[in-house]
C-alpha cells in the first residue's frame, strides 16, 4: 500500500533522481506503471533519457556573471526560469490535491503550468484556484464544434495559451500498465470532456484507419482552429522539420518538440535529437520548446544551446508531487533552477541569451 505524502522534504532529496527513488513508496503499483510506462518496448523512453549524454558542456572560466539570471519571456509573459510543467493527466492518482498542488507550486516559483484536457479537476476550478500562469493543453474533440467549445471554456477561464497536442490521435500499446492491470478510477474519468464517440467499423475494415482516424484532426482542421482564438496556439508533438515549418505557416505561435514522453509511437527520435533540426527549420520565427528525458539543470542548458527557448518537464514533477505535494513540486523546480544557475555560471553564461551551441561538444566514439 502506498504511503501518505511527506509533510517535509527529507535532507537526502537533492535531485530529480532522489524524487523518483522516493516516489515509488507513495504511488500505487498500478498507477506507477501508468506513469512510467510507454509505448511498445519503451525504446523511445530510453532514447529520450540517454540523448542528453550525447553532448558535453565546455565550461568557460573567469567570466564576470555577476547579476545573472534565468528569466525568459514567452508570449509577453516574463517567467523567472524556463521550466514549464508539462500537461500530465489525472494528477489525483498521485496526490489528493492533484493539479491544485502542481499549479500552486508553479505559481510560487514564478513559472507556468500546462493543464491537461484529461485533468482530474475541472479546468475552471483549477484556474480559479491558481494564482499563476496557466496554459491549456487541448486534445481535438472529434469535431470542430466540440473542440471550439472546449477552447472557449479555456478562454473564459483565463488560460493564456493553448497547447494543441498533434501527435496522439492513436496511442501505442502501453505494456507496463497493461500488465499491472491499471484502470483509471471512474471519479477521475472525463472530468472536463465526455468520451469521443467513434463510428462503428464494418466487419473487415480497420479499427484504426476506418475508426479512430476518421475523427482525428487534419492540417485543415488545425488551420481553422488557430483562426478561432486570440490565444497563442503551440503545436505539441512535432518531430519533423517540414511539419514545424507548415505549422508556423498556418499560424502556430510556438512549436513543442515532443514525442509524448515515449507513450504514443515507439521508435521515434529522441526529442533532443530532433530539437536542433526543428530549431534550424524555424529559424527564430516562433519559440521552440522541448520535453522528454529532462532530469537536471545541465539538460536545460543543453536544450537552450541547441535552440530551445524553454523546456517542459513531466514525470519528474509527478514524482515530487507524490512524495511531498505542492511543497515537493516547488522544491523540485528550485533544484532544477539552481542546477541551471550553477551550470550557467561555470560556463560563462550570465543570461539564457548567452547560451549558444559553442558551449557544447558532441560526444563521439572517437572522443570517448
């Protein structure tokens, strides 16, 4: 049986890895399998984590970095640091307060949080409870009318941006959670939206091509959607440079390089591998964000050096949530920010704008 969340941060918790180690005592076995699992053989989960070691940092000494900071600006909002809480569904699985706790932590740390369509509290209640900057993660709802209705709810509630997930009309098999017998509790299902009705599939037809994909969005749908809202719309789940350029051409305000934490299609590129290619294709037209496998402040600096404006973290803050609630999440953000500050200071970077690709060295077999 999972232990209750802690009321104080243990002295031995000083990194993301420590929160992951602690969290297993505070999360139900099946829920842990859901959190940690990925599609198929989980190749992409491993790739996301391992890719960060493909680059070494080349520190620069004796630089005057007095007065430095980690501030960044996104869509007219200044954040104290470039660490954004990614959308994670059903957070009450991991702590009774769920999204209320994580948004509180993001606000206290002067950052931003992205609320999932599949949150375990209503999007309105989360916005009413939060004092910080919130973006809303949007899944296409099977039709333009249903999707627009959800967008209008987010607008009315005060969300400041939309994060349109474009890579997950169909989810890959998640073997780990299937083996653990995970099922989402009824009281956490469909809090914000009803289930999408799928068409009946005639015998001999494909449940994917003739079922699920018939209600999935197309480029025409998302181009229409961008025009329906005054909020900036970020496209999350882009891995191909041509898709990134096309998204910008139809009005995307930002690109999030993401593979859904390895939960949708196994065998795709690690996000860090795709990041510099996407950034080059965009060439500064809109902000580029990245998620996937980020576990330390040096990872954040590497992401910035390779073209990211900011990063998003997912599983790490859920480990902290399960361990110690809002206090744990705030502490985790502080740890990552402090690690980033140390990495910047020791690399001669006074601000995020000073972080460029020349601080990195690509690790090769010859150089190791």
